[in-house]
């Protein structure tokens, strides 16, 4: 292959380049050894003295695998040409068809640049993934440390706080039983208030501990009949409150989902108990549990015609200790709906409410 002929051909194609010529195999090997990374493209004749084009190709692929390699030959059989391309040559040009040399070089250089850009992007992506993995590991370690702190706090709450409350409740009860007849009515009232406050605080601690455990306990998904659970809760509510005879509860049959049966029972118990509680002042209370189709996911709901609430304050509905009604109106600890939301989120769903003050409320939820 005449280097000057190639230079002239490239000049006519307006391809500016610097050419390094190797006249034999030893020189070719030495040049690759010394400066393989300095070349954008290699042109090789099939008949290099002391070397053939295939040997040159194999050496080039070993030393600079990403550099385009174009083979030029006078005559070569089809099988030989296929072998050369299979071994990694970028292109094969017959000397009788040198007119396509310029376009072949441009295409090879463009493909090489695209390949380098892909490699750079992949390397950047690998670095980013490594950084993200490191961040995830650090965040996981932080979360584990936080969980350990929460567990220690839970132990402190359940032991250090519950014990004094138990003592307060116990001594208040003992005073009432042993000396109640000797105390003035005002003192009795004070003791009863102390006892009730201690009991209320104990219930609040239990609710908080239950809420904190929800984020750590594993979920055991199984087919769960929400309709059957709702029916059982209705029976329990009617048994506990036999005086509530004016309550109509409608439950849609056959509502079955996949989720943790124990946690989903807690959801239904909180929602139905709230509906029961907030309809207490209705002569004809109506509560409904059902499902409606909207989009891809079914939407489950619990509806009542009870006290309702002002939708302007709906944003704090699922926040712990935030209540829509005063304790004097409806008792509660402000933890129930926060518990419900956490369970729904752990099942990949969401929960929201629509209500009107004095006309009832509807709680909607989905499951993942």
C-alpha cells in the first residue's frame, strides 16, 4: 500500500491527518508498543513484509482494541474477507475500489467516537452507581442506628414511664377502696380524675408503642376477606354497646384483598370504630363499608353520617395527636388514623377523606 497514494486520496477527500508508516511487521509491532494510544485509525495492507494483515489485526486488537482497523488488499477471497471482519476489522477495502476509502474512514472514526462516548457514559454511570450505593449504605447504617435508638426509646417508654403510671393508678384505686367513705366528695373527685388521667396516659403510651412498631414489623401477605372482618367488628361493636340500637351498618360482600390480615384488621377496626363513635349522636346512624372501581385499582371506603369535620383541616387528619373534635365531645387519643395511614402506606396504598361538618365523613383507601 502506497502511503503517499493514501495521503493524496485523503487530501482529495478533505481529510486532514498525520500518517505514521510501518514498512514491515517488526516496525509495526514496535510502533504499537511505543505509542498505541496515539492513533485514531490503522490502515493495514494484507501483505506487510514479514507479516500478514490478519497477524497485524490480531496484534492491534491486543494492544489497542478500540482503534478502528481498516484492511486494504488487492485481491482476496470472500472467505478470507469474512474471516478478517470476524476477527475485528472495522472495514475491508479492495485496492480497485479506493474511492470508498474516505467514506469508510469517516464512518469508522464516527463509530469509534460514539463508542468512546458510550464508554465514558457507562463509566460515569458506574461511578454514579457506586456513589449511590455508598450513599445507600450510609443511609441504611443511619436508619439502623435510628431504629436502634427508637427501640431503646420504646423500651424506656414501656418500662420507665409505664411503671410510675401503674403505681399512680394502683395507689389511687387503693385509696378509693380503703378510705373512700372517709374522704370528702371533692377529694374523691380529685382522686378519680388522677386515676382516669393515669389510665388515659397508659392507653396513649400503648398506642404510641403500637404506632412505632408498625414500621419495623414484617408484612405477611395473604388473601384477606375484608367483608368478613368488617362483619366481625360490627358484632363486637354491637356487643360492647348494646344500647346503640339505631345503627344500620351495610357491608358489601366478597371484598377480598392480598395483605397482612392482622394489620388490615387494625385498619378496619379503627375506621369502623371511628364511624361508630362519631355517629353516636344520630338517632338513625348509618355506616357503610364498600368498594368502587376507578381506574386500575379498586377504592375501598368507610362512610358514615356522623359528626364529620371541616375539610379546611383535613391536612392534619393523619398526624398523631391532631384531633378534629374536642375530647369532651368524643374521646380518643389521636393515634388511630395515623396508625391506619402507616399500615396503608406499608401496603403500597394511600388513604384520604372527604367530609362535611355535621353531615358525616367518608374514608377512602387503596392497597398496592
